C-alpha cells in the first residue's frame, strides 16, 4: 500500500473501489504532467468536510513534470488547504467542471497558474486535481507545446468525465511508453497531425524515412512490422483507440530489427471523438535486460506451478489414505486436511499465472468455496451466498486469507445446521482504503452456552485465530445473533495492497 492509500485511509471515507480509481489516476498522471508542462497535486476532501459546499482538503499525491521547471520543489503531500486557500477545489467538486483562476497565484515569490480538475468515479466527484504551471520561466509557443497542451486538455476533461483512466488499461501503465519517449497525435480519420522528434525517430528506426504528418498511421505501422500477427495487433490497437476503446501496451519487432513499444489512447473529451494519442518507444537497446527480467518472472511463476503440483499430489495421497482408513474420526481429519491443502494449491495456481504476485481473490474464492465442506453434495440443504468484493490482493495475504475464509465457512456449514436442517451461510465483504472487513453469518442453531473463542480447542478455529492474528495482523470475533452465529474478520490493508 502506498502513501496515497495511507492518506486516503486516514482522512477520507472513500470505498476501496474509489481508492483504486485514484491509484489508477496517479499511475497515469505523469503523462498529464509532461503534456501540461505543469505540476499535478491530488486533493481529497477530508472526512468531516464532505458537504456540497466543500471544506478542508488534504494533498494525497504529487507529480512534477519532466518537460518544464516544477512549481513545487518542496513536498506538498500531506498538506491541508481550506476553501479560502484554494477556492477552486470546492468549486470544481460542486460544479463538476474544470475551474481556472483568473489571476496568477503567487507561491513563495513564484507566480503560477492553477486549475482544478474534478476526478469523477461512478458518477461522483471523489477528489480534485490541481494543475499548477510555473509562470516564472517564459515559454515560446511551438508546434510541440501546442500539441502537448491540446492533448493534456482532452485527457483532463476525460478525467472530469470519469472516462479516463480506463479499468482495462491499469495493468500495464507502469511499463508503457512515456511522453518523452515519443508522442504522435492522430485526427479522427487516423491521420497524423503531430509527431514529436522522438516519435519520428522511432519510426525512422523502424524503416520509414519520410515525415509522418498527414500519413494514416495504422496501415503505415502495419507495413513496417515483421510478424504479420503483431502487425495486425498493433494496427487494431490504433484503430480501436480511434473508435474510443482503451488500448494496452503492445510490443513489436520491425522489419529492420528495431523493437518498439506502442500504446494508443482514445481522446474523447465530453464524449466527443477527438482522435487518439499514440505513445511509442524504441526499446531495442534495453531488450536484453527486459528478457532477463522476464526470465526471472517466468522462474517465479514456474516455482508456484511446481508447488501447486506438489500440493495436489499431497492432497491426492491424503485422499487415498482416507479411503483406506476404518476410523470415521481419522477419515474426517484426513478429508479436512485434503481441503486445506487444496485451498493452498489453488492460491499457488493463481500466482503461477500472475505477472505481479497479486491475486484476484474473488475469482479464487469462486473456485474454493464450492469445495468447502462439499457444500454442493454432502450438505445440499445449506445455501452459500456471497456479497461484496475482495478485489486484488498481494500474495503475502492471499494464502492466509483464503484459509481463514474457508475454515470459517466450513465451520458454519458443519456445525450450524444439525440433522439436515436447511439454512443459509452468507459471506459479506466490505473493502475500504484502510480495512478489509469479512463477515460470515448463518441462521443456524447459534453458539453453545459459555462458548469462548480464546478457550476453544477446535483445530479449525485455532488455525483461524493464528492466521488472523499473526499472518494477517487482524482481529477476529465470533458472536451469537438472534438466530445463528456471526464471525467477523477485520484486516488492515495499510502498506499491503
């Protein structure tokens, strides 16, 4: 978890999904800072100031341009502003539009122009970006500056619209080309209206010697790439961006041997088609190091794959042993061990196909929970429901969290409904920027008289307590309801997501 997430958790009441969107904006905003020749500050309204008229704002993130002098050489993150300090922040939230100060703002004897850009998510403004341009260094308008500023204006409007960044492009923004690597702007027909010097150089190394302006980029790029499948892929990504579809990073080898990264971004300010941006980067010289990193990542994933195979073998051996055991108690213990080992194996299976040691826990539990307690076969009278989303978690907490959830659900299925009594086990998840809260409740017979979680000698509950407290650094409570039992798990997400 980053400082951004810490500040959001401490100062706001944003949901986990809203915090994820702000993380995605921060992942993209170096592009905005470079195109704008300006600093960007992200301001979030503090929890007690979420009224329509606005209140205090806290700076939760900061980006400086690589294309111009910064307006903020000092660190602003963590600072608080009131409405009087920066009235455009509250105005942008209230009016849901980009607001600009009429007169330059003076900050430490430095003149700057400030604009407030609302960050919209799910139809609501959840934060405000402040674009602050250093006016002390005079700039002569050039075709490059005009093209950059026009592109920045379109992307900022898309942030206010809630259409940028797209959820489909969040996985590769950290490895995508940047503005300084090479930028090409296309009009609505796909023709080049501007190409930066580095963008033009990248195409020269691919084998195209002429100027790019006026050329339709998709068919040209397709003709320069060696592999026909890669050529088709890159061409389609450019055309998709022109149609308003978000594009991801693509790599291709040119006929001349140059290796180039491409990323196409649609430009649709206020929902109107305005062409596309294509970022390009010549990565020929760093390809060897990239291959070394890819080899390391592949080795890690192969280790997870082999661990998964070994755990599945252990589970198969335990299952075979349980079938040969005459004791019902021993058989039940072996079957529970099979379930626990199989749950861990599924986590390693998910990690074996992950590129960043992170797991989509919702997809994983969709596979684990039907297996828990053989709900679908051995306990057909029990209905299992799930609401809320775990989201994506790091590998560090994936295994213990899956184990804890599986054990608690299993415990409810086995003990809450004696004698085949029908009932429901409900799994409720709520994730914020600071906490992950998991509640497993049933409408069964309830806890026995005098029950204490601390004094319970059940193996399953001992496993749950140990994992919750030591591995997850969280808290677990088990309490009776009017009808049934409720287990509540709270896990801090600070510096872990």
